[in-house]
C-alpha cells in the first residue's frame, strides 16, 4: 500500500487507483457489521422550529440542518441548533418529500412526490442532475458506504439506486414509509412508517428489529435522519414543525471504527475523481 495515491484538487494525477479501490472495499467490509436487535433508543429532546409549516425530510451537512417543506418546492436551512437561517427553492419541484445530504459531493438529493423525480442540488437549491424512479418518492437516504441513494415509497417499496438513478436492488415490506435514514457504521437502514414505528433492516430487506416500537412523535412523523457517530436519531413531524430527538448510546461505534470509515470515504472520493 506504499504507493496509494489519488487525484488532488489541483489536478495532479496520483497513482495506484487499484490500491484505492481495494482499500475502499476492505474498509467498507470492516465496518459493515449488524447491530444487535436490542437497540434501546430513548427520547431526549423535542425541538419546536420557528417555521411552523410541515416538514418532510431532514438532513445535516456537518454545519447546518436542511428540512424539506412538503406540498411546495422549498427546503429550509437551520444552524446546528435549529435556528432558522434561510429558505431555498428548487425549480420544478411540486411536492418536496425526502431530502438527504451527500457528504462526498457536498450536495443534497431531494425527492418530488408529484413526478417521481429525484434531483441532486447544491445547498442553494441549484439543480445539478435528476433521475426518475418507479414510485412516488416519500423518503430518501444517502449511503456513504457505497455512494448510492435509497428511496422509499408510501406503498412499501424501498429501492437502492446509483447516484444517477440506475436501479441496483429493491424490497417491499408492505409498510407505508414516511422516513428513511442510513446507518453507515452498521450498514443498515432505519425506516419510519405511517404509524410512527421505527424499524431497522439489513440492506437486503431482512428485518433486524423494531427499534422504536411505539408512537413517540407529536402529530405525524414525516422524515428521519441518523447520526451514527453519536447514536442519535432525528425525526420531523407534520405541522406545527417539531423535531424529535432519540439517542441510543449503545450504538456509538468504537473510535477505531470511526477512523476506518472515514478513510473509506476518502478512498471512495479518490476513486470517483
């Protein structure tokens, strides 16, 4: 591995692309373990947003939160403490449901329930590219382990696609999904259904557990985001705009695992470039 290098931002070609791919594969495999089914999330906070509209889809970019406004073409941005900062529009969207952050590119993916279109946009809402899926988009999650996008529908279908829209796999659990998040340390999906129960699945659709088995959300839950480094789960609600926070300290990964996954992310970025 002594020759492992990648392409820099200044455009200098760095060699051993093969080593980068191998490293990414090894590192991803090393952290793709499944959390035991006895996860115990506890409700720790209920945040009332200053914007009282409904919210559907939530994502954190490392500095700020972005939350989609359903039945419209906008998402609102808040700082890390959920203080409102600004509103951004995404041209062409009729009913924004589902929103996720791609930490490798620094862009957002937003779903349009009306047209089944998923758009990659900048943090200012400028479209970069789009693709269409086979169902009305109700939730999105970015998979940093494999650089792919997960979509979920109210009909129960969950699909995995490349970042340009090619279908990789899918499964149908028969639930009415309203929220979706990805745990990059356990390589699992966290899903929110219409009755406000949270489930955890392996990526092939195998059920691991109901991780929050009772309704603890005010109003209807309409979006989910998960911070694997702190074992913290965030859920948005329908009007009047509330973010409910859950945490399970038992899910916090060992520091060595965090470092390995971070290196894996670097390798994936180098491979893409």
